[in-house]
C-alpha cells in the first residue's frame, strides 16, 4: 500500500515538473522572440508542446512566431489547434484572420473576424481588418460600414481613416477619400501621403 502511494506521489510530482518545464520553454520562447530569434522561439514552443500537447498558449505563441517569419500556413495550423482547444479565444481567431489575409484568403479572414466580433463586440481592430478584407473582395459598402464602426470605437485610428479613404476612392468619392487620407496623415499614418500625392493634387 505504501509503495502504491509512493508511486502515485512520484507520478504526480513528475507531471507537475513536466508542466513547469513546458511553461519554462514558453518563457524561453518569448525571450527569444524579444531579441528577434523566431527560429529559436519556435523551437522552444515546440518543446513545450511535446511535453504538454494541449498547451494552448504554446500553440498561440508558436503560431505568432511563424507569422513573424511569414510562415502563414504554419501560423494558421497552430492557431487552429489553439482554437480547437479554446473556441472562445478571440485573440487566436484574430491572429488567424491576419494570417489568412496574408495568403489572400479574404473570405476565411472575414469568417474569423466575424467570430472575434461575436466574442468581443468592441474589438476595434477586428472591424478594421474585416473592412480591409471586404475591400479586397470589392465589398465597398461592407468595408465602409466596418471602417465607420472602427472609427466609432476609436476615433484616432489612423489606419481606419486610411482604409476608409481607399474605399471612398474605390467609390469615386475623391473629396471624401482625400479628407480621410489627410486625417490618417495627421494621426501619424505617413503611408497615406503617397495616396494624397497621387490622387489629391
């Protein structure tokens, strides 16, 4: 009986040590990311997952690191696993949407942003990114509505002004597009200067 109890205690202690080690690998991965070593970060996250296959945070962090090195398919795979483990994680849906945008899967990105908004109705960036995805699908009215909502939630979102300017330009509203691009520049989005120079002067 004593031997059985000792084995149970040893097993529990081993599992605890294993979990702590997985978390240490994640910490090491974050440290690697902070110095721009994404390959090292991915290696650490992978080790954490080997030790703890249902470690949601490790999948999210590895997915984000893969995104940083433009391995968008790998990022989508990891973030999908994180979502499988936690279907209520709005951040994982958002980041997967970004990865899908980067492989031109705008319909898939919109589906992810829809989920983010359903989970977090005031997630301003989700409206902005969904607006961008809709713009790329030439859904100008849908894009306009999303950019308007993003600006309602954050009136100082320079990228939302820039995006809405692009939509207005697509609709042939020169005055409106130039006003929005000018506001984007005023708020610090310097890339809009090129649009002003090309279309507004």
